[in-house]
C-alpha cells in the first residue's frame, strides 16, 4: 500500500510542474491534458477554454511519485492542513532547496539548526504548497 500526494493547482499545474523541475529536479513521468481525454468531460466540470489544462500528471521528486492536476481550473488553489517534507542529504543542499522553493513564496520558519536536525525550515512556495526541509543529524 502507498499513500501519494495529489495536488490540485486549479489552473496553474503546468507552471507548478515547470517550477518543481527547476527548483527540485522533478521529473514529469506522465501528463494528459483535458483535450486528450478519451471521454468528454461532464458539462460544467471545467470552465470553457480549459482544453489545454492538465487533467492528470505524475511527477517524481527523488524516490517519491506525486500526482497533480489543474482540477476544475477555478484559479483558487488552497493547500491547507498539510506540508510536504523533503529530506536533504546535507545542509548546503537544504539551503539550496529552501531558497529555490521560497522564490516567490513565503518563509514560514527560517532554515536553522534545531535539536532534532542539523537544518530544518518551513516555506510555502509560490503556489501555496507548504514544504518542510530537513537534514537529519
């Protein structure tokens, strides 16, 4: 059994995937746009002109597969009540990842040494996804 995060970017999925490619080295392993669906979308599911939006994508960060979509492309993505935890191999890489994810985002807790990690910090990226970056001692 696996639990995999599925992120709904409500119209900014392609932008998010490109950002995660650049910031984290993410690899998109599958992607389907709404126009490529073998069955038509139910009326009212997405706003008109959403054909180019992403219906489903798989992407990998390290050994983890995540899924993403534009959802209903409402333009109002909300990522509340969770964070994605990213384990970095060393403090320098943690700083690089923290800085990259924070570009256009918001630092929630600066990256610093703690009693449980040589580096730990929390940052919300430009899409509102909360990340915890950690280097175990």
